[in-house]
C-alpha cells in the first residue's frame, strides 16, 4: 500500500521582528501561567498561541522546569508503565513504534483472549496483574514507582449506543470500574508527590465520545481536567472518536493543527481504498465508519463500506482493519484466534496513532528541555 509522507510545516522563523517574538512570548508565558494555575500546574494549555515553535518550547521548558532532563530521559527511554484495562496491549505497540522500550509493562486485564494475545505478541514483556479490583494497596506498593499510567475502562455501560446502559454508577455494570482507575491514579499521584516527583508522572484515561454530557462532566470532575477529543481520522481514513483526559503536555489546538504527529503516521489524503488489499475490492466510502464487531453497524446510507467481487458486500478484512488501527498485520490472529474473537477485541481497541500522538508530546518536551538545559 503506498504511504505518502507529509512534511510538517513549521512556522517561519525568518522575517519575524524580534520585538514581536518577545511580546508574543510574554503573552504566551502569561497564558501558560494562568492555565497552569487553573489546572493546578499539571496541564498547560497552549490555546491561541500564535508564536514560533521555539518560543513555545522555551516557555514549556520553563513550565516543566521541575522535571530533570535525566528524569525525562528515563521516562521516555525506559518508562515503568502500568496499563489498566489493557486489552491487547495496544499501548505497548504505540510505545514500541515510537522507539520506547519500557523497563516494565504491567497490565491489568481479565479477558482470556486478550491475555493470550499479550503473551503471544510480547513474550516475556508484559507482567499480568489480573483484575483491577484486586489491585489493593499492598499490590500497588509492590509495583514501586510508575512513570506512565494508561487506562481505558469498558464503555458498554457509558455509551449512548447501548440503550440498556447502566451508567457510571450502575450496580452490576462496568461503569463503576472508572472509580477503580481514579483510586489507582490518586495512589500514584500521591506517591509521586511524596517522592518530590509530582511533575514527572504522566497519565491518560480514554473513553468513548458517545457518552452523555453528564457522564463526561462527572469523569472530568474526578480527574480534574476536561478531555481532549481525538479522532483516528486525523491520521488514517477511519472514524474513531475518543475522549482522552490527560496531564500530558498536549492540547486540542495541536490536534486540530496536526502538531506533534510523528511524520510517518500522516498519510496524505489517504482513502479507505488505499488500505484495501488484493484486487477486485472497491471501497464504497472514503473513510471507514467506526469499526464495531457488528458488520451491520457499519452500513452508512444503506451502503456497506466495501464491495468485493467474490465475497459480495461489506467485507473489510481484519488485516486491513489492523493496518488502519496502526497495529502490525495479523496482530490479533495469535496462534489460533477465532475470527469472532479477533473482531471483538479490535472493536474495543485503541487506535495506535492516537496514543502515539499523545506520547509524542512527551518526546517533544524532552527535546525542548534538552535544548533549554544545553
Ligand atoms: C475498552 S477495552 C480496552 C481495550 C484496550 N485499551 C486495547 O487497546 O485493547 C476495556 C478492557 O477492560 C477489560 N476489563 C473489564 N473488566 C476488567 C477488570 N475488572 N479488570 C481489568 N480489566 C477489565 C476488558 O476485558 C477490556 O479488554
């Protein structure tokens, strides 16, 4: 499949009068300072920053001055990662694709098929911790320091698509699992605080955008910030809108303007047709609708996404879906995974591009800090 690289356009340095830069930088510093105060120093907002990148970087460097460059390097080169509701470890795939090889990767997951794939795809690299509800104080203490905390709790009881959803508090539903994440987030936040490392513990929590506003607001209240909205269609011809609550140094403006994307991940003007393998297969749409395990859910305006000379309508191969998700081909096949299990796991999986995008903000920050400290 042809993948065209796109050059990120940087704002021009030349020709900008120095007093403009100075003024813009002062304004930016003020904005960042206010944002930092608002978000309790943890989430810098870069909204409305119309200055050259180096000026943004210098200010970011100052905002994060409490993080030692050496700590940042450790976090990025050999992070200790805890991934809750880890599924098929797509978080680990994203890190590896960015060249990040974790020192430890702890995974909390209960689905037997997911655990099978974790073992098959990452032999000896993932430490299974089992049910999140059993991660009590003693077990968390045994893990020691954590640098990166990832989580995406089940969305079936939060999504408006499910008319029988039980909501965030629903008894016997999966909604309350969110609070298990909050419990663990605050444990590691407090630990980082006690160790004087309150600025170098990074986390994100992901969930569907198809949730009620009230649910979103409750989650935001517990996590102390508003979510970013990231759609896989910023990177590949596939819809997958997700909310990410995070303290990573990234904001909505950077998503809209494609800042911080790893260059290899942007496929210029790619269409679904470019991702179809084999001949005789014709995409009926440019962008694949949100992938669910139910093929009928993907019918838009009475049309299936693909017409196949041999199979008829609607068949998008799982290896094509994997490729759209940014996963290696046959990642979900494992040694002997049945098709329905592969579909089920892919339907709830993160798209790797979005996670890489978020993580790349940290890599940029290290570059900034390294420059600033040089
Ligand atoms: C939305 S999926 C997350 C998928 C994952 N981010 C990925 O990319 O594959 C939620 C996951 O939480 C898992 N889960 C549900 N209850 C759990 C529990 N009590 N402890 C740990 N994991 C659980 C499910 O099996 C499912 O794989």
